[in-house]
C-alpha cells in the first residue's frame, strides 16, 4: 500500500512569488490534514478536510494560504504571495477516519524556503 | 489552549544507555496520546499510541510509554538505545472530539553515539 506522498520535496522561491504544494493521501482515506513546522518550533495544524469539504481551517495563518481538495482525492496548498515567514516544512497526513483507533499517516513533507 | 511540552530539545546518549523523553500536555478533557519518530531523511512514523486501558503502552523497536493522568504526562522510554535510534521524536495529543487534529510538542533530537 502506497503511503502519503507530497510534491515537491523542496521548493525555493522569492518573496512575492506563488507556490503550490500537493499531497496525495493514502487511497481510501477520507480525512486529510495539513500541518506546518517552522524551524525550531512545533508542528502546527493548518487545516482538515473530510473528503472535499473543509472541516476546520482554524490553523491557516492568513488569506494568502488557500487549500483545496478536488473530488476528495489529492489536495493542494497554495501560498500567494509568499512571505519570508512562510518558510518551513509542510506536512500532509491522512487517516481512515477521525475517531476510533485510526492514527494519522504522514507524508515526507515539503520544505519551503522563501528568500 | 491545549499545548504539549517536551522538556528535552537535544539528547545525546551512548549506545546501551537508557532513554526517557518527557512529555506533558495541558488539556482537561479526554485525549489520545502519540509518539512519532522521524529518522533522518524519512517521514514521521508512529512509535506508539495510547487511547485507553493499560497506561503502559508498548510500541515498535522496544519503545514504551506510560500515561500518568494525574501528571498529564506521557513519557517515552527505552531501556537500551542503539545507534539506529538517532532521530527526532515528537509527542502529540489528539482531542477526542471535533476535528481530531494533533497538537505536537517541539520535538526532541536524539543522537546516539556508537
């Protein structure tokens, strides 16, 4: 079974540019989460999808961040325009459901550097 | 607000030494508890989890953790570490309602000297 995949693994952009990160969850997992780790700090929740619907966007930093999950499959996270403080590692995770004994499975992360 | 504290940011041990990584959380309700590990160049992997029942939980690779409700703690232990345990370790709490998002600690970088 393939795990959670993310693309690209690294991205270096200049301030003001746009970047789109992609996450492919484990097949059949309805729940998809985005997290971000700024250097030296904790991994922080950004948002949660159930299928194509956003369930919780409380962690999104501001309106420069836009997440979508077309057809309830893969998800994209767009940052437009990027700022220096957006640098960090963006993790995607998926789970079979939210409750019970199902943990979240994480992707390898996308390291974003904004210059 | 809910939070997770990992007291040790960097730990250096020799092989065969015992390991204990501290994790405390602040949340008054029912939680699920997790330890994840990220080996160099790899993704986050689940080491162990606690949902209910026996507060002493055994995970993969000889790791265990003990949930002490009165102390809001979930410390990770391993009696004898190996060089291959060099990694970053994350404690996480998940609420049992709402979105079930994880709240992570800042992580502990463990380096095991051969």
